[in-house]
């Protein structure tokens, strides 16, 4: 199963948790960016990849810094999280429940 499956699992999990899908954008062959909206029209971006890399962290950091996203996270399928200094949080595709918990925490914090 590829990144499309990972992205669909992410979309399904966030939708079940009450987040609305805004966009799904394929970034070449290796990544799919999923933009979601929570309550208060707060926007979040999740990058789904096969194997995480420092470039993915940098891309997410740029998306958050340039706006309109309040937070960016990375969901990877293979290997472990890449080491980075951006502060972007990473989740294995089997840890989507932790991603949802983090998004819900952000929602509560920003209210």
C-alpha cells in the first residue's frame, strides 16, 4: 500500500474526529499534503509520506510560517521519524489516534 492509502486513512481519521477536508494535494510521487479545517475555521496541514525526510519537515515548517496553517504534522508509512530541528511533529500511520489527540488538544488550546 502506498502513500495514497496513508493519506486516505489520515483523511478518514480526521473526518471521523470532526475536521473538514479542505484540500488534498499530491507533491510529486512521494508526498500528499492534506489540508483540514477545525472549529473556528482553524487550518492544519498534514503531509503523508512513505518515508519521512528533513525536506518534509522543512516544507511543513514553511507552510506554517507562511500561513494560513496554524500547525503542520507528518504521517509516515515506513521507517522511523526523521530527525529535524523544525519542531514539526511526526506520527507513524499506525499512530493516527495520537495525531487526532494532538489536533484536538490544539483545538482546545486555541479556543
